[in-house]
């Protein structure tokens, strides 16, 4: 129930942000691999290669700038952080 309420609050607070529609698991997996390749090649700048968590934040932003803005922009992942709730919210955002 908590996640449902949180999702409603997020959607209401960010009605004007456009999010991708209906991506499949295989499409997301393929796109994430492409994002990692772009990051490794330096297209996203050196800061994205400075640590594994910086790389993950950049990959999430690459996957969906709109979903990243909704879920992570104000509070990016930090070293050692495991945020399963926001991870699920990001996936939900990608699938809708």
C-alpha cells in the first residue's frame, strides 16, 4: 500500500514530465547494455566512469531521463546504497 501511495504522489507531482511508454524487458536490457557501452566509451563524460555507482546513475539517466528525473534526480544513488523501492518505481515508470 505504501508503494501505491508513493507512486500516486510521484505521478501527481510530476504530471508534466513525459515518460516512455511500455518498454519490454528485452528492450530495456538491450538499451541498458548500449548505455553501459556509451558510458565506457566516454560519451557520458569522465564522471560517469569515476565509480560503479556513478556509472549506474548515468546508466539510469541514459535509460530514461524522464524516469531518472522522477525517481533519482533529487537524491541520486550513493556508494553502498541498495534502494529496492526506488528501483521498483523506476522499473514501473519504464513499463508504463
